[in-house]
C-alpha cells in the first residue's frame, strides 16, 4: 500500500586499516586480492549483497566472512579481526563517532545528515554502488480497492508528518511517503537489482 522508510548503510573499516579513503581502499584491495576480510550478517543477507555490490562496483575481490547476525560481525570489526563491513547507520554512527572504526562512504544516493562528512559512493565516481533496505506496508491480495485507497491515504498522512520524519531521522532512517504505484515500482526495481546480482554471483542462502 505504501512505503514507510528506507535504511541507509555505510561502508566501514577497522580503525587501523591502512586505507584512509575509498580511493586508497580500492587501490589496496586491487593490490591484495581476497586478502581483505569483509564481514557480513550471514550468507545471502542484505549486508552480504551490499558487500558484493561494493566489491563488484570497485572491481576488487574481497573474502566475504559470514557471521550469524550483525552483533558478532560488528564485534569482530571493533576487535580488528575483520577489515570491513557494511552497517546500517543506526549501528554505524555511534561507533564511528566513538572511534571504534571508520566510515569510508555511504551507500545512499545522497549524503546522510547523521554522517555529513562521509561521501557517497556515487559522488566518488561509483554511480552503481547505491543500496539500502526499505520498509513498506502491504495488503493481502484481493483487498478491495476502496480499502487500499483509504489505508494508503492514512499511511501517507502519517509518513509525511514532521514528527514521523524527525523520529525516523533520529533512528538513522529516512521517512518515505508514496502511493501504491510507488510501492509497486520500488518492489519491482529492487527485485531486478538484487536478483541480477544474486544470479551473476551465484549466491545462495546458508
């Protein structure tokens, strides 16, 4: 029925990683193929797909190290046991601000207010490295159109309100508001992006 919010991500590296910028990271990765250990939340997870998108977009080879969830992956990054990770801004911002690790770029189309000094991959010359997760509200198949229209209008009123937008921003998320057609287009577009990557790299679930 309607989009609710998107979840931006940041590409982060351990605090003593030799590369200080994304350009330096790409050069280091090309000189050391498969020697960079990139943590994921599990094989086939969104974080895994985003990590593969980064490797493909930078034209480098990284070893994807799969964990059972975000917490152990983040812990090993803090401990210096892995080199990099893709993290939701909700998790990344406090740890980056505390110096636990460093952010090289964000995967959103625009810079993020919570990380205003961190560039996007797009502005650094990688327009295809754009990815995020999103939340939407769906109705069961066969729901009368009049009901869908009424619920969608109510959702748009909520998601476009200043309070909702502000609360999403505090969480590191971005409020979204749109029609059922917008939600359908987002679903179809995202399906094409990720199914193409999954097929090309032959990624399977654990």
